C-alpha cells in the first residue's frame, strides 16, 4: 500500500568474509568482486560499519523520479551505498502490478555464499526465469549446470536467456 524501498545491509559476519576475500591473492571471481567492493567503499568515502549496524532501512518515495534518484544511491553501478547493500525490496502502490513479484537476484558467483544460495532458492519458486549472462562469458560452466540440472528439477516452466552487454562480445 506504500511506495517504499527496503534496504538490507550486509551483516557483520558477511562483511568480514568480504574483507577477508578481498585480501586474498587469487584470480577467483568471488575474490575479484570482493576487492572491487572494498575499492568502491574507499572511493565513495563511506564507513561500512555505520550502515551494516542498521541492519535494514526503509525509505519512502512519492514518484517514480524520486524512486530512481534514491534507488541509484543503493543499487546503481556508481551508487554511494551500493557496496554495503545486500538486497533491496521495492514496494510500489500500483494497481497494474498488484499480483506481480519480480526478483532480481545477485546471481551464482557472488562472493557472499548466502546471496548465491538465495538465488538458487528463488529460482525454485519462479514461474518464469529470465537468465542474464554477459556476452563475453555467455553461459559458463556453472550457468550450464544450473540450466540443465536445477531448473528442470525445480519445475521452472519457462526460461528466457538474455545476453548482456552484447556489444562487448563483438569486440
């Protein structure tokens, strides 16, 4: 009934895992993402613990312009608080969207295992899965494993493959 953005920040334990992974001398994707997250925190000049200690935060908005302005701070590629945000839930008071839920999951290669697990849990509850993969590494081994093993078992009725950054793959 309200227009709101519910922000869930990382827990202290999850943040400690991220910090530890960021210090590893490793080529693993999860370590690279952790390093990128720590670099973003420094670049944005924020104190992660002050947000992490909040746990959750709810911000209300009145218009879609206000939504986009506020949302970009928390999930945008260059959002000030993006590196400390675990998940975001949007509630939009719109009759057209009343019975629709859209979940944008963090994916399968997240440095925080609980987020990867959350992705796998949500997939099993979906009527339709839109599977987004980068053009430069379209459908890697873990993607193919998920598509051929888990999705049919979980009863997903429809799958839509989407190639992201298609022009990157053309270079």
